[in-house]
C-alpha cells in the first residue's frame, strides 16, 4: 500500500493519505477557525459613520460592510467533491464548507453489521454529522474528532487544500499569521540559529535549510548541544583575571 503523503510527499503510516505533519496542520486550522470567526464578525461592524444629509453630494453611501467578510460568514453551498479538480472553494463560506464536509464524511463512514454474543444481528453507525452546537466551533470540533478516519480516505487531500485556501482567505482579511518562535539551539544540519516553532506545525523547522525536528527530537538535540554552547558563551563574556 502507498505510504506517501498526498500533500507533502513525506512518508505516512500505512493506509493514510496525509502524513502526521499535514494532519496536524488540518487540526490546527480547524481549531483556529472559531477565533478567526470572532475576528471576522468584528470586521463586519460598519466601517463608516452614518451617511450625512446635505453633504458634498456622494450619490450612494459607501457599503457599510466588507463583502469579502460577509461572503465568509454568510450562508452558502459547499461543493466539496462535485468538482474535485476544479476551483470550487472561492466564495464558499466557513460554515457551509465545514457542514458540507461533515455530512460528506459522516455518509462515508459505513455502518458495520455484527453478531453479538447471543447471535443477534447488530448494526453500528453510520456516524451522524451532528455536533454539540451548530456553530463554527461545533462543526470544527466534529471534523477534528473524525480526522483519524478522514486521513484514511482518498479525499483527505481535498479537505486539506480547501481548508488551506479558506484559512488563507480569512488571514488576508483579519491580518493574522500563525505565531512563530525562534528556538534556542542551532540547526543540527546546517548549524544556523534558525530553528523556528510555529503554532500550526508539528515540526520545528530550520528557516535556513528546511531541516525538521519533532518536538521530542528538538528537546534531545537541545539538551545535547546547549550545555557546551552556553559554557563557551560564558567564557567569552567573562573578563579574564590577570596576574598582578
Ligand atoms: Zn504531508
Ligand atoms: Zn538548517
């Protein structure tokens, strides 16, 4: 069975279409959507004051809302798979995209039939796309819960790409970027002090050469190299005592 990630082409566990790092990103995007929706709601507040009568003659008052924001928060139809190779994401609102995918995935989880200990025929599932709350947070949580199933299905990359596109559209409007933090230790591959941690990424990645480390690998590497580097730095900044 193929063990190559459909998105980044790194190795996946058997039977997965997304690797651990790409699945991590999907989870982080979904988890970040409720906060992004709050920022979008704030952007919906009228950008201009009330139109002034008898002013200097503007024919129409400016639109009080940013239509791109309205587009993201409004109702609409999600078309996740009718045109898998087309560009269907443009204009699909957040809520419609999430509910569309949740229903699609729920329908894809086949019911299982089995005999119980008394020999009676039992059925399990299918799953129902029914989150605790019907808002963006509820649907995003549902999709995160079923992500372990989703990554085993051929459409996982399609969900990835649509979420990536959605999050990019939102970030352009809210002017937000995932938080990044420079880690202390130098890169084990190129020695540059350029190892960056980003909140949507599983790996700590070198900005200079692209080398990546899992958090555990980074901790082991840091514990190995930092004591000697710190001692060296201390020797360099401590003034030497000279004999009188
Ligand atoms: Zn991947
Ligand atoms: Zn490097």
